[in-house]
């Protein structure tokens, strides 16, 4: 059987993100998919399965501007 390490295909040479950087990238991907929308059926909060107010607080903490993900 394949070990957990082998199945993850992670090497020691891969750079490790800080937790804040990993969360920032994850939120930004959700915002891209949601086209900058935070609330609602198609919002980033729904995609991330978190409360919209929680998402906004995390975005403030991480310095993420939702408007950067809106189409002009």
C-alpha cells in the first residue's frame, strides 16, 4: 500500500507557505471563482463554507481587497 507521504507527492525541496499565505491564496481563488462576490448563492463565502462576516474579517486581516476580483 502507498504511504500517505507518497500519495501526497510532496518533497522536502518544495517551499512551504506560511499559514496566512496559504489562506490568502485559497480565499483569492474563491474570490476569482465568485468574481468578487462575497455573499449569496454564488459568493466566495458559500464556496468556502464559511459565514460572509468571517470571510470579510479574514480578508481585512490578510489585506485582501474584494474589489480587485470584480470585473470592471
